């Protein structure tokens, strides 16, 4: 039975929550102060703590900090009587699973609690497993990238899939947009598998030419062709006993796919120019940002090879679907950048947090990492300021605000066929699109719209968009 500790100085709220959660199968303890809560937690373990932000002897921020230091395997949800986005982001960055506001609604509370308990279990299991493997591999030549464990539903599902398939020998296709971190996922699969002490070899298929592919995959003997001045070991042979990761596999030529199929089927490899076959024991993980099913239909990818690879399939989610994780990633990349650049930037300004959380991140984790590295380099103090962000990111939040304003400030006529309302809506939508295209340079926007600057200002002023 999952145990929950409720910390709230309003006794009635604690009693109501306790009765409700007990009826729903939880074991519940209640207390009214931070000091009493820490005393209780020192004597018995809890799966989850529900903590009111305002307590008589402390606040939710300090309680969260103490719980995460002393009891990192316990999930925390903060409850407060007011809504503050900046505070919510800060608390989630500090390790809270979520932040809910009063008045409390039973269905919402129960749903959030169940998600928090499940998420904490996954994070605890994933964290201990990854830490154990990192320690075991600390003295090897190949060290995995640190896997940042997110808290969003998409990230938790990804972790589940990794934990499920890692112990097997299945070949896996990793689908996902460019920059989502597919190689990091592949390494996490490898280092949580029985092959963790063997090589992890990554190969970028997107950069291979037809002439080089055979040599890179299978290796060659000295003198086997013009320019073969030495014996070369191919990637399959290098990965023997371990894992071979093929990135951008959809870019391979049809001819190379045929040769690759034979090797995958027979589990043997022969260097170019050699008559000796080498037995292979290699797990294959492949990544693609293309739809391989469509590539098969268009004759660009072999269906038989696809089925050899597709024993298990994982979709790595884009950053825009991992909103709760953005600041977790940002904090991680800030620590990396500080170490790389010998800086001591400790936090993000509030308007920077808003921009990072609002932007749609078409370049995904790779883009986010580059933005944080650049911003850390440009920052003069201990806080990343808005001016350190690229213009397209800082203006994206402004565009979103304008878009939201358009929906609330343009008069909406109940008659859907009213031409005046339709024309007005279309006009301001066009203005917004052009402003985005020119990064909100009003002079350029006015020129493209074929109106003067004063007219543009007046039209924006009419709906309070200056």
C-alpha cells in the first residue's frame, strides 16, 4: 500500500484529504508543521508528500529542499492557495513532481497523486540502474552520455520502453525528429543491457558514400583495392560482442542495404579482399528521422531489412511534447556549460524561463543545448538574461502572446458569415504572420504589408498589441 504524508496547517483540509485518500486505498499520515513532518519522515518511509506551500514554521520551497536532500526517493507535490507560474517552474526545477492550487478537486488530486507515485517509482528505478551502470563503466574507454531523466508523461513513457527492451537482445528502431537525443537513448539501452561491458559503436550512415560504405561496415584487407594501404577493421567487427548503433539508417543506398541484410541474417562478416568469415554477436540499434514505412512504399528502403531491425520500436519525443522537462534539461546543460567555460552562472531570469518554456524548439534537445551554451558564454553575471538568447527565441514568446491576444481582442460576431468580422480577423492574422517572419521589425513588416509604419502602429494599437 502506498503511503502519503500530508503537511497542512489547516487541520480541516488535512482531515478531508486524509479521509478521501484512505477511501481510495492509500495509507495516510497528517501533520501541521514542517518540523513535525521531518520528525515523522525520519521514522517511517513515504511514497509521496503533499505539502502546503505556506506553513507556520516554514514554506513549501524549504520543505521541498530538505525532503529532496534527505529522502530523494520520496515524491513531492506542493499545494498552494494561489497560482504563480514562476513559482511553479521554480518548484519543479527543485524536484517537485507537480504544483496544484486550491480549491482542490478530488478527481484532479487523485489523478496527480497516482501519476506522481508511478513517476517516482520509474525515476528511482531508472536513476539507480543508470548510476550503477555508470559506476561499472567508469574505467572503460567508452563512457555513456549522462541520461537526463525527465518528469513529463512522454519522458516517463520513454524510460519505461528503455527499461523494458534493454535486457533483451532485440534489434530496435529509434524514431524521432532530428536532435531529440536518439543516440543518448541508444547508449542508455546498451548500458542497461547484459552487453554493457562490451563496445558501443556508433556509425553515422548519413555521411557514408557508396564507395566507402562497404569498407566502413565490413572492413578491408591491405591491398584489396586501390588506396587500401592498410588493413581496416569494420564497424561490425569493432562492435562484436556489444552494440552497433546505426544513425540515419534511412540514408543508406539500396545496394548497401542488400549487403547489410546478408550480414544481419547470417551473423557473419567478411572483410573486403578476405576469404575468412568472422562470426558476429552484435546487437543492432538503428535511428531514423524518416518514416521507413513510406520509404519502403517508395522503393527507397528494403522491407526485409526493415523487419530485421524492427523487433522493437521506440519513438523519442520532441521537446515540444516534454514541456515539464525543458527547465530540467536547461539546468543540466547550464551545469555542463559552466564546467566547459569555467563560468559560474547559477540561474535563469524569469523572462528567460518564460521564453524557454514557450518556444517550440524545432531543433529539439540539440538546439536547447546549443542555446544554453551560447547564453552561458554571453552572460556577464550569475544570471542568464533575455539579451543572451537568440532573437528568434525571445520574439517567439512575444508572438505567442500576440496570438493569444488576437483570440481575445478581435471582436467576434455571432454571425459566422459576417464579412466585416472575417476581414478583420484575417487582417490581423496576416499582420502577425509577417511580424514573425521579420522578427518583429515593424519597418520591414510595414514594407511587406505595403502600408506605412504609422498605419501598422495604429492597427496594432487598436487591439492593444503595441
